[in-house]
C-alpha cells in the first residue's frame, strides 16, 4: 500500500466472487429454500498468515477471523453475503464478519472473514 490511500493492483493476486442469498421457494415443511447467486467477481488480496501486524490487529477485534481481504471499493457488498474463493484446487466459502473503508475515501475495502463448515447459515 502506498500512503494507505492507493491500492497496488500487483498485490491483488486472488480472484473472489461475492454471492448473495435469496429465497427460491419452500420445502414440504414450510422452510425457506435458499440459493446463492453471484453478485460480483473481483481481484483481491487474501491474507491469513499469522504474524502480519494488520492481520493480528484485525483478529483482536474479531477473535474468529481467519482472513483479511483487501479489494478495490465495491458499492453494494454487504456483510450478509458470502465470498467464494478458489484456492489450491479447492473452492472455499468465507463468512463475512465486517467490511471497512479504512481511509474513508471509497478507494478500497478491508474485509474480515472466516471459513465455515457445513451449511452456511448467514
């Protein structure tokens, strides 16, 4: 990062897809059936290695945070969405914990996320 206001595109080495959940019907018990649809695909920097100061500070706020994601500012992304991330030959789904625009300029966003197992409840 340069001056905490400009995002270096060379650092955006991962491709992520933001997905939003919608109700597509009900089952025989009257429970909602959900479907995830793609909202936005973008380049991002996904960090999860311990020992990085910024990641450590973020994880102090959210104890269950596993990843710090940095991306260009994207209006419309919400914390109730999930992130689909293809990494090392496997699809990983991330539960969004928080979305922040650190400098308040609308240039980039920092997202805290965690992986989840089983059915996504978000």
